[in-house]
C-alpha cells in the first residue's frame, strides 16, 4: 500500500456515511499524521466530532468546513496533503432533476476544482467515487457523475507524466447509507405496506466496508486513469421488501422519473477497454497520453470478450432472501434502539 505512518490524507464529503466508515477503517489500518475531514455541513462535523471521533482521542483528525465549489478553500485544505478521496456529491436523483444547476455545480464544477487543487498543491494520488448510474446515464445525477469520471481520467494528462495521478471507483447501491431504501422500508413496515417501484427491478448491492476496501485497493494498484468496478452481488427489490416486511402488502407504485429497471456498471462499449481480475474489473483509459514513457500496465488482467456487459440483471452472483435478512440485521437493531 502507498500509505505510510506519517502520510496526510483528506476526504471530501467526509461527514457522510462513506466518509465516516472510511475514517474508521483508515485509522484502524494506518497511522496517518493528518486525516482531514472536508465537508460543507457544519452540523455533521459537530456530530461526527462528538459522537464518533472526538479530537482528544483522535488528535490526527482535522474537521475542515468547506465546499468543493470553492476552489480557494480546496487549495487551502489540500496544502501538504498526499492523498485525496473525493466522495462529495449531490446524489439524490429526484432532487438533482429539480435542481440541475446545483447538481452540476457540485458534481461537475466541484470535481474540476478538486482536480485543479490537487495538481496545484502537489497531491500524489486522488481516487474519486462514482456510481452505476454513470454508465449509460438516463438522469442528470448519472450524467454529472459520468462527466466527473471523464474529468478525473483526463486529469492525468493535465497533470503530466510526473504529476498527480487520478483514478475512479464505481459501485452500486450502498447498504444502509443515508437515503438507502433499507431504513426507508424498515420505517414503512409499521404501516403494513411497502411501496416497490417495479417488482422486476434489480440493483447491485455493496457494503460500506467493501466500498472503502475498493478505494484503498485503487490507491495501491493505480497507474492513473483507471475506473475500478468491484464484483458485487445483485438483488431483486421485491426480495428485499419481502426480507424486511414478509407480512406486508407490496404496493407497485411504478418506476420514478430518472430510474432504470436494471443498473449497469460496464456497458458493451466500455467493455472493449475493460480488464477482468478476480475481485474487480478495470476500465482502462482510451487515450493514456500520460503513460507514453511508462510501460507499466495491469498485465494480470484478462481482456473482456466482445459483447460483454456488467448489469444488475445479468450478474452471476445473486443475494438470496436469507442472505438479505442477514445483511439487514444491523439496521433492524439500529432502528429498534
């Protein structure tokens, strides 16, 4: 791993579900000199400091209030930073559709600001979080994240052969994260009715721990410009509803605007640039200009065949009803308390 005892690392969107889990795991695995939690939400900083990582116990943590829309604030925060995880985003599909300018300002302009600040401040590596909704996007959120992905890949060229290296990780729905359907279903179960948009709907499913592990893996093996896609199971939304509320009535409310019936993480077109490994795929950049004098590559990967795609409905790994019940147990206990 590239991390050492005295490294300095920063995470944007650090007060969110992923950010808190990343901080927890990173502090357990490594001994950073400085871990900067960058977020625009003052109240979430206070809650994280009081309830999870108090500064008297974790003196290496810095709670840095700022917005990725503000380039000068990012430049101040990135001073002396070795590694950056970019997790800040507007991610709710319906909110993004109604507030497109705000979504673009955060997800696209904010990404560009992170790139500029990282290059200007001499950051070594940046890993940005993406989403399955960025593959063949049909909603604004997915479109902005696809644009963000393209910016981060191309940023390697902007940084030059010896500059900051950028990579992206892409995965599906995160179990129990803020806005997740799991706590929503647990709450709605009391009414005796669970609303399901379409009984045929499938989704990729990943835990926060798996998401953090993929980011750490990307830091370890990246050369710059890769898009990492973790191999994760799919599940049927109807199975999830039955696991949470087996005695509930299922109400079919129809697919909402901007939703897909099935999600995609690697399209057929992307597959031409994709290498398969045991635990993940790597979509390589089509034009790696910054590697012209670098012979390093991912030689252990197997080229994906023509016509390959990785979607939630053609996955060969599915979660059973019993497995879903086990996965939601911690959230059941949390709701009970």
